[in-house]
C-alpha cells in the first residue's frame, strides 16, 4: 500500500538544491546521486537516524512524484510532505496532485494533508500489517524494506505489540523496533557481514567475542572457536537455545545479542558444539 503525490512543475531540480531548500543537511539517498545534476531517475530519500522508511522520489513526464509506502512513521510522512512542498517551489509547479484528488495549490495541499491525514495513514498502515502478520503461520514473516535494512513482522511480533492495547502505544512500540533495526550501530551493536553459500544458497554470518551484535535472519550462525580458529556452525533455529537471556528480539527474525567476554567464549563455543552442524552439512 502506498500514497503518491504528483508535483506538476517543469523546471529541473538538483539534489543539492532540494537539501538546501528543505534545510535538511542530514538527508541521505540510498542510491548514488550527483548532487549538482538534475534529478532524473528514482531515488529513496531518508533522514539518517530518524526515518524508518524512505520516501521515493521519481522524475516523470509531467514533473516529479513522491511516494510514501505503508507502514511509514509520522516522521516518514512529514519528510515526504516537506519534499513535495520544496519540489513544487523549485520546479515551478503551480499545482500538486494527491492520489485520487484533483490538482491543488500549495496552500490547499497543506490544508488537505495535515496532521489528521498523517495520523490516519500511520494508524491504518500499522494496524493492517500487524493484523495480517498475526494471521500467518509461525516461522513466516512479512518483509518491510526499511531506510537502511529490512524489518520483519510476523505472528510473534504482532501478538507482542498488539497486546499493548492502546493505538498510540502500539504504534510507538512498532516504530521503536522498526527504527532500532535501522540504526543498531548507534546503540553499540554491530551488524555482521552476511555471506551466501554457493552450494545451497543459504546465508551465514559470523560472530566473535567482545562484540554486541544484531543477529540477522540467516540459515547458519558461525562462531569462531577459541582454540584453533575453526568455526562452530549452528542453525539459526537452534541459536536462541544457546544464546538464552543474552538475546532479545527486535522483530520477528532479528535479535540483539549482548557481547560475550573473551573469557567466556570457549564455554559458549563448547555449548554451541552440542547443537553444531558440520561444514559439509552447511554446504549440502
């Protein structure tokens, strides 16, 4: 589900001019963008440390479009509306057209798409995905592209968040977790490299002592053993049995794991070896 705005202006706009006009020096683009050349393609823009999802900006035949995808946070919607306003000014657009609406000037645009509109969009987006996720099978998840990385919503997460009761509490917790997944590095957690196995196309990530991690959704977790450096491979499903209370789930498939001191690492690897699979099994 998404909502699209058409900005009906014909003057070219550069990324640098847009950032300056919106007074957003922290605005980032997921794609490589020439700051001083006219915007001509499709771009995903977000505010570092704030946005859960990006706003999609595209150059069309009649001007520019800005799309907000659901579920998006209040800040995500606010960014999209600000981009629409500044694009209208910079491109010389006399009119802006919201999805399903007739063309309108900038003043009417802000009247129509105010805080009440944002509240309705946010509420319907969060409720929709949580209700869908609550009804799918255990082990499955709805994948939501985030500003930095994917966020997974499934039956366990949906039940936990919906149990909070009030709509505001539900939305706050949903976006708290969504944001935490995007910016785990700011909380002192490391997002490990993910490798693709050539034989079975499964994903594996490696863990080491003295580092706090965000455990991604992979097929195997590899622990570098303390003795000879040979890794201990554990299936993703078995890893929570080993990590125990060190693990706290952020979404349906990704969890934070506190750092394990180097002095405790040999014992942790020894426990993991009881659930371990052989490298040959990993490649099977």
